[in-house]
């Protein structure tokens, strides 16, 4: 396979490279090309036993033929370069928000809606990190009981904002109190604003959780009420999820439905971000029945892996299997 990674020096990009080794894809890759901005041009990155030189992203490179191209360099880079790659007949797995709500573009979590990948070539959108782990946890429940509404509060790690988010927290912990990328100090703090606030008061991150959940579940009727919050954690997003179902159920059945989705585990031990960082599993715990058809649970996953790179690798694997 010939593979290209756009944004290879970033948090998500570097995780792709790790996963190529972990998922043994590296043995099947005959050519690997790494792209980033001019800042990283010439940098060397080791993948498996070989060293690769980072190239500056240019239109001509996107016109070449690849088996798969991964994009994780932000929405504006995807907007400009992904259509060029698509026009050349390439399959592009895009981690940015650029194409997620485009009706023609599949928004895929393979454990939930892999069928969209069959006979499809072109841009495939990877959902937002906080949406992926939530729909994975709720998938079996939505399928068998029907979901009426979801109220979710997130506790999102600084790595969700990329390298710069991690650096900002680490700097503040060292006493450098510069506030650049987050709207407030993040050290010893909690910030209930991720992304810009819209006129209706929702942030862009909250709007993504509403729209993407409906698109992935192909259900425009589901009501989603999110509050997205940044916390001073390096890796791992946590979510408190309150949901109402159409059919009644029990805590035992909810546990079974949670685990009916591959790569989702009910586990009362793995409940904090530190315990899930580095894992490709979405962990669910503290399932509570509040009243008839009304439940609460805690959902936790590594945002860079489950919420970005691992989902993209699973898209590649499923796409190959189905085509
Ligand atoms: N972090 C997460 O949890 C997460 C989850 C889901 C989706 N995503 C999405 O994935 C994308 C990347 O996120 P990240 O966390 O990996 O960010 P990051 O750590 O800031 O990395 C950004 C990457 O994009 C490259 N880049 C920036 N501007 C570029 C340009 N003009 N041309 C070419 N490359 C450019 C950077 O290269 P340089 O090193 O040269 O600057 C770097 O490789 C974003 O769209 C983000 O929304 C992130």
C-alpha cells in the first residue's frame, strides 16, 4: 500500500504512525509519505525500522495516487488539499471538521455505520473525538431500545486541542502563566467553553456533538443537549451521559447492550483518564437507572486514539475489507 499522512508531526499524525506499527500495517506499506507545514519540512521521523523525511504539503503531492491518505492538519488544510486528492481518485480519511456535515460525505465510526464504506471512494470524515466515544457507548442502546434524548457533559483533555494545548498546560504547570490557546488559565481550572460561542449560546464543539450524533445514528429526531468542558488532563476525555430510551430496560440489559458494540467495555475499574490513556477501548461504568426509560452512565476513552487516530485506522481496515 502507498499511504500518505498529512499533519504527520501533530498529536494525531504521530499517533497514526504508532498505530501503523501496532496494527502491523507497516509490513503492508510499500511507500509512506509524511506531510506537514513548512515549519517541519526536513524533520526525520522513525516509523518501524525506517526513518522518513517530512515533506512540505503541496498540491502536486496530492495529485499522486495513494491507496489511503490520512488528513489531520486542521479544517483549512483539508478544505484546500483533500478535494485535490479526491479528484485524483484517492480515498481520504479526514480528521478535521471540514466535511463532516456534508451530505455527500460519509461520517464514519466503523463499529456503528461501516456499511457506508462499501463501494465508496473519496473523502471519508472522521467524527469529533467527544462524539465518537459517546456514539460507541450508546450504539447498542440506540439500536435495540431507541434513543429519545441525550444530555452530555464532557471533561475534555488538553490534547484535544493538539500539541499547543498540551504545551500550554505544561507551561502553566512550570509557572509560565501565558494564556494563548485556551480562553482562560487551564492549570488547576475547568473551562466550560470549547470552540467559539455561537449566537444561540452553544459552542462549536457542542454543536458538533448534536449534529454528528444525529448523522451517525441516521436519526434526526434524537435530542442532544451537550455542555463541553476543558479540564487540566493530558490525555483522555470523560463524559457524563444521561439518556432517555423509547423502550424500558434494566441496568443489566444496558450493560449487555453497551458491550454488544466491538471495542466498548463495561468496566468499573477503568474510570479515570489516566487509566485509559493509550488504550483503544471505550470504557463505560456507573450505569444508573434514574426512573423508567431514564439512565446515566460514565464514558471514558483516549481522545487521540479512539477519538481520532484509531477510528481512522479502523476506517481503513473496514474499507479494505468491504471493497
Ligand atoms: N487532538 C484530538 O483529540 C483530535 C481529535 C479529533 C480530531 N482532531 C483533528 O485532527 C486535526 C489535527 O489535530 P492535532 O491534535 O494532531 O493537531 P496538532 O498537534 O496541532 O498538529 C497539527 C498538524 O497539522 C500540521 N499543519 C498545520 N498547518 C499546516 C499547513 N498549513 N500545511 C500542512 N500541515 C499543517 C502541523 O504541522 P507542523 O508541525 O509543521 O506545524 C501538524 O502536523 C485537527 O483538524 C483536529 O481538529 C484532533
